[in-house]
């Protein structure tokens, strides 16, 4: 009897593999070419395919700038190079403007907030969020002053380290998170606040898991993985802890809401909820508010703090560029006042360095793929409706057709022959088109003010010799916890030492 059941199970497994293979290869014949997927597993464990940010160049050379990869039995169409990404996101913005949900995000966001796949809900929440952020000064002097204040708090915190080697990641995240907290919660937190630090640790863990192979496995086989213990259990429980914290804050805001004196994003959302004329549509609900706040906190903290970290690592690695930035700060701002956004126009080299950091930093958005909203003819292929689309932005920022030295950190990429700042179309750190980051203006402001205020006050250096390591490798080493610490020496002390 046992042998019979074993045979039945074996037969069922074989049939499942055959059926899965048939379905996959049927789809494969209708999609752009790509590496041959394994039955059921797709390209998941083919280390020369995923993650795309590491392997897109070889794949694009072999299959062309539009190719297909597989998360298990689910295909994703990758777009490489500036012309292709621009064509999709800007010239065909509606067709490539959908959102497909990944299981990790579905488990956390529950199809709510600003990454929802519900088109109507997304449009309304995005419109409301952009309007509210503008009301609280995004891109204006009011917000600029708030960022300046936080940058000065960061300077004070770093001064207490007194030039000793340190890991800057935590306080950079705290500083950037406090800007978001001021807009969302109406207040900032002390860098040593235990709850504040714990929330940052959880967000970092969530991000690392989402981009890891274990995250890819979960996104491929969510129902199977849920049956087993693993880091996903802890990650989801910790995120639920943050969501409960946000719910408590929302409850407190409800009790103290004053329609005549709106303090933050939560207040504005609650007032909108009270005035909602179509409550049956379910766009403005308390749970939508909770998830939207979490999304703003996550999106508005991680990417900006990582770019800030990368910028300081670049300055530590390239002291001649750091010295030139500091010279420009000294000439245009001096030492007796804090840099402002108005100074950016007078500081082309500093502005170019910040842009080059964002270009050079190989970020990935594979965990937030777009989707086609209809059957779409594109670059010789017919891509079906609801197909997951991954624009590989690293391929845009390292496109040799649009950058003279793509593999080298070079601020001259953003300077003209007269040393003035020049915009580049092939620069998309905040994505592009319909689904571009809603917090772009705030992130640009934060990066310029944090960077210039820190360089005005400190000189950064690496603790160990890294002459054989480039900037991107340094940044990657920090992400993998295999890093040399850095020093931040007060410039007044640095001058005395010289």
C-alpha cells in the first residue's frame, strides 16, 4: 500500500511538472526571448540571471534590450537601456503604468496605499498625497528650513563622536526618517530613542529580505513558503508591530484633531475621511491611512539615506573631489551661515557630485515591478495585459550611449564645457513617467542640504586603505556589513592639524 501511495505521489509530481512546463513554454513562445526557465522554478536559482541589476548587461547582449525572465512560473519582461526605458515609461506611459503585486508586498500592504494595483485608488491617493506634501512645504522654503534644522541636529550628533571611526548608517537613517516623521507624525525623534531605532531596524530588515534570494523564493512560492518557518515569519511580525504603532498614532490624532490647525499628513487624511462623499468606494479608510503612512515612511527613508551614505563614502574615497566641493561651499556659502536651496544654482560642481552619486548607485526596483494595462505592441513584440514589467534603471545610468565614462565615478557627466551644471535625460533615480516617486522634490532637497551642511562642517575619510576598491564596491560592502569605518573630523580641527 505504501508503495502504491508513493507511486501515486510520484506520478502527481511528474504530471505537475509536465503541466507547469507546458504552460510556461506556451507563454514563452508569445513573449520576448530570454534565458530558458526551469520547470516550476523558472530562472529563480540560475545565478547568472537574477538579480537583474547584476546580470542585465550579459542578458541584454544575448537577447536584446527587451527580454523575459521568470520568477517561478511567472514571467517578467525586463527593459534595458535609456531609449527602451524612455519609450516605455514616457512615450507609452499609460500602457506601462500599471502595477503588479509581488507576494511579499501583498502580504504587507494588502493592496492598499501608494503601491496598490487598484488604478482608481492609486490615482486618488497619489493626488491627495502630493497635494498634502505641497501644503506642508515640499519643494518650498518651509520644508527647506525643516531639513536644515535636522541636518544641524545631525552635525551635533556627529560632533560627539570626536573624529573616532564610526558606522554612519544608523544616524543617517535617523536624520532622513525624522524629516518624514515631521511631515507624517508632526514631530521628530531623538536619535537614541529605542522605539525609533527599532522601527529603522525593522524597515532595513524588510528591505534586505525583499531583495534577497529568500525574498525571491517567497515571491515565487508564497503559499508553500508560508507553511515553513523562516525569516519571513519574523519580518512580517515585525512589520505588523510598526503598523500597530501607526494605528496607535492615528487613534491619538483622531482624539486631538483640530480641523482649523492641521499638524501633519495624518490630520489631513483624517479630515478627508470625515468629509468623504463616497465612503462606499473605500479609498479613504483608517487602514488605507495606516498603510499609506508606512509606505511614505519606508519609501521616504531608505532610498534617500542610502544615497546620502553613498555620497559620503564617495567623498571619503575621493578626497580631491571632496576638497573641491568644500572649496565651492566656502566660496558661495562661507562658514557663518547654513547652506540653503537657493545656493544650489551657484554650486554647479556640488550639484553635479550629488547627481553623479545617484547615477552611480546601482539601485533595483525588481520588487516593485510595473505592469501593462492592456495588450501592448512594443519594440516588435506584443506584450500581454497585466504582464510584470521591470525597467532596469542601472542600465539607463550605465548606458554607454549616453555617458562617456559610465563605469567611472565622474561628476563631469553633469557639467558642460564651462563648468556649469547640465541636466541629462538619461538620469532616472526616481523612476519616470506615471509611477515616478511622489517624494522626488523632498528627496532632492534632503540630499543637497544634508550633503552640503555635512561637508561644510566635516572632512570625511576612510579608516583603512581601499585603493583597490571603487566607490560602488565600498557601498556594497557597507550593505553586506563588510566595511571599513569612516571618520568625520570637524573642519576647524582639520585646519588646525594642517
